[in-house]
C-alpha cells in the first residue's frame, strides 16, 4: 500500500514497511493533523480511546478490541502475522502494554491476489487472542448505514506532522484526530483532509488523517457516549501530490457492510468460501528464530552507528553484551537474533535480515540490510 520510495526503504530497520506494498498508487500517510491547533489536543483525543486499542506489534498497524478475545484490523496488516504462522512462529499483540498471543487469523476473501488494486478488495481481518486482555474496553460495531456526515475519531501512533509541512518526525506517542465522513460505498467510508481555510461543512475542529503504524486502526463514532467502530484504516489517495498534505482522501473499510461476516466468524459459523484464509500457528510453533551461539566479544565488533543517506542506525548490546539490538531514531529498539556467521534476523519479523561485513581493526564497517524487496548498505560513521 505504501509507495516504495527511497526514504521508506531506508527505514527498513525500523520495520515500517511490513504493512502493505501491493500497489504504488494508493499511498498511506502518517498521523497528520491540521496545522493551527495545539498538539496537546490531539494527544488528549487519543487518551479517550486508549483502552479500545490493540497494537499489532509488527510494529506497523493497529487493531480494535471488539469482544473478549477478538480484535479487528485490516487484512493487509494481518498478512504479516499470517506469514509468521506459516513460518512456524508465534505472534503477540500489545494491549495496555501487555503482550497477548494471537492463536488465529481470519482473513476476508480475495487476499490470494496480492497484486490487485487495494480499492477492489475487502481489507478486513479478525484476530483471535489466546487470552482475554485485562482492563480493556470493547468497541461496538456500527451496524447502521447512515455514516455519511457523521463525525469520526481516528487513533494511532504514526509520526507527527501537519497538513502544511507533512511529515516532521516521530515521538512514539498515540494521537487522535477527527474528520467527517463524506461518502459511503459498498466497501469504503471516505473523507478529505481539509485545509482550515476551506471552511467546508466537513471541516472538523481537530481535522487529521491516519498514517504508517495506523493502518488497521479505527474510525470511531460516538452515540450517547458509546464507542462504535465504523471504519478500519486501509488506504489513501494523494491525488499524485505529496504525502501528508491537505487534500488527501482517506478510505476506511466500511464495517457496517461486514457485520454478518464478522458475527459468523466470531461465533464459529463462518462460510469457508467467504474467508479465504483461516490460519493458526503450528502446534510446535516457536517464539524465536533458531539462533546460534555468538560470544560477547564478537557481538562487540558489530556495535556502533551506521549511516545510509542521513539515516543513523545504532547497533548496541544489552544484558552484559550477550544480546544485540538495533535502533533507528523515532522507533522502538529491536533484538537481533544471530542465525549465521555475522548474520542476524529480526526476532519479530520474517524476511528482514542484517549482515555485517568488511571487518577492520576489530570492528565491522558495513551493515547490509535485506528485506523482501531489496538489499541496502549502511556504512559505519
């Protein structure tokens, strides 16, 4: 879904490309808000909905809790979890800062066609949790078909920015924003990121759009103080302009059109023909990749800062130099699992690897990063 431009490719170590890359015309932006409001207001909106949220821990993508052990998200996000299951690995989401294992993924039909235009697909999936989350809230499903003109609340941990400048950094904080639904079709709820000067009837006080890390996240509608899930973050149309600027059109999966499917799957009465993939981890699934032993002295040779076109990748050790980690500013740290001579894989993501090369004077000077769509080199600073 995200356009594979150079900047995104450079940030592979922060793992923000995992969510979706099936089409390069439907670009998904960052959590961007209108430029003339205090950022504290958007942080406050997110606090109201925090207990309904599930971070999919890919790390891209969000989900919404809708029942005791059920989370709903976008199918393009669930692909990452499905691939881990197929690879014989477990997956854990994060709710209220607690990791909870996913024991089943149910994808809506049509996801056997990864090259199809996202706008033609049903971008929705269900995740079943092995245990019930503690102190979580459940959003009700919006079943009415009167969504047009309704005020919606979006929530996510995407990078910060505004409609004038677009992307301007990331601090890992969860923000909320509002908008107003303009159109409702068979599959999509849509709205525009309006400039405050336009003063259209759809402009909202805390106008915004979602972004990377926000895919699969909610569009909530409030009725009598009850939280309803109306849409699921899927894709955006930038009209061939820059990402994150005013004028972007947002498209969320329309939940009201999938109520029957959701209820059938959650109650175990689903029609296999309408759910293309039901995937569960293998009985012997493991949490970790098969690791080899690497001495602390060897790990120290990798430690340092590596640069690729202005992006600094920090490699460091923890736990008495027995474990290696990578860090990119604005993103969490990730443990690296040694799988071969000077080779490492990310613990939480299949298909992303690092290799250290060109040792000089007891340290390595090059870092080779491999992801599903290419290989890139960073040089020690």
